[in-house]
C-alpha cells in the first residue's frame, strides 16, 4: 500500500481530521470493506482491538453498532447512523461514543469517506469532523479526540491488510492476471490497444492474426473481430466497453460468438506510467472458478495472454506507433 500525506485541519487538531490513503484494491472492493459487517469487523479500530459486535444497516438512516474490545478486554461501544451512500463513491455517517447518565452521547463525529479510482487502485479520503454541541471536555472526551488521528491511521493500516488478505482472495480462484513492462510511454501503449489500425498487428497469441470488422472505443461501444488460428480455425469475438479512461484504463466484457457461458468474462486493463515505460496489468475475472479453469485449459488462456503482451511489446517497440 502506498500512502499520501495525512493532515489535521490547522488549529483544529481535536475537531477535524483529514486522512488520505492509496489502497491496493479496486474501489468496489474497498467500498465493500466499509459496508460488509464481516469485513469491517476484521479491520475497524486500532491495532490490538477486536470487534465482537459489528452490525451495519447500510441505507440512509440505517444504524451502525460496533462494540470494540481493547487488548485489556475493555468494551468500547460505538453507535452511528448512515446519512449518504453512493456506491462505490461515497459514504457519510455519524459515529457517537461515551454516553452520559441520560444516554446522550458525549462525542459525535461526522465522517465522510470518498473512494476515487486511482489507476485501478483506490484513493480513499476520510474527513472526520466533530459535530457535538455543548461539548463537555471530560478526560475521556479529551483522550478520544487527541487519539483520533492515531486510531484512524491504525484502522486504515488494518483495512489495507484486510484488502490484501481477504477481499482480493474472493476473486483469486476465478481470475487470470498477466503483467508486463512495455518499453514505451503509456500514451503509445494505450493507442496500440485502442486503434483498429494498430491492434490487428499484435492481438492474440503467436501464430494468430486478427481481422477487425468494427471498433468503437467508448463506454457501450463494441469491438467486433475475428481471430484466425494457425490451423485455419476462425474465432468470432465481441468486446463491449464498460469504462474507457485514456490513457489509464479499459474495462470491457469479452464474448465469443455463440460461446458457452464459461467463456464469458470481464477484463480490466490498467496502464501504469513508469516514466518512459508502461506497466500493463491485464486482469480477467470469470463468473466461477470452474469457468476460469475451463478457459485456461481449453484455450490456453494464461500462456496465450503472456504471448499477446509479448507481441504488444514487440509491436510498440518497433516504432510503428507514433505520438
């Protein structure tokens, strides 16, 4: 996980906090980690804390209840309410703690969490702001406010661990990921992947050629093409673009004409700027683990994908794609 700077608002260290992190997972998975109780229970709170109770009613007005257990066994109850939910972009919720003898919380925080796509990863920004009226600065409240930045920082580190260890494993058995460094700037690599005059020169494993019938690279647009195998077999294909962010990312569904359900899959291609080179990450996710194995065995998809990126590197390196 890479980390950007974190800061608290000037002069309001006890009342307002802004933290930003780059997390190594797509924002759909990061958003899930904040809205699925079984995942949140594994990362919420500072290191050494557990959450024996974690209940989330994820809709505007829905309640939050988390009982944090400290390393010494002390329980710290936290309640909250969701105010805004925009999947997978934004969450707004209040959190309250430390009730007085009348059941009124001594501390209430308004939390706004935004999830931005960051080259296929996620830029998360947390804005926590004190909203308690008539704040009574008891020793408990003072300690909670002074420790807010440290507590949230540790929670976000635990979130990163959760994403790496748990969430990404949910798709690990049904995905194929192939990565290659291409010796060219990413604008040229992106052009090679999205221009019909280029893509037929390198697409497919060695020995294959490609004929493009139409190519409309925009969300909802299609690429219709035929791959010609070295044995003379033709394979009709159709790609439907879901997301196009030039020159950073492509997301599309890939279909073979009249193909079995096992052969349909979604691919995300990320183009990471590495100076004068480009790291290409091609991640295909299949509906089931069996579907992934079917394509890998029937079509040699893993080796085929590696050879495809090798051909891309050779084509771009030949100087055929110009600025």
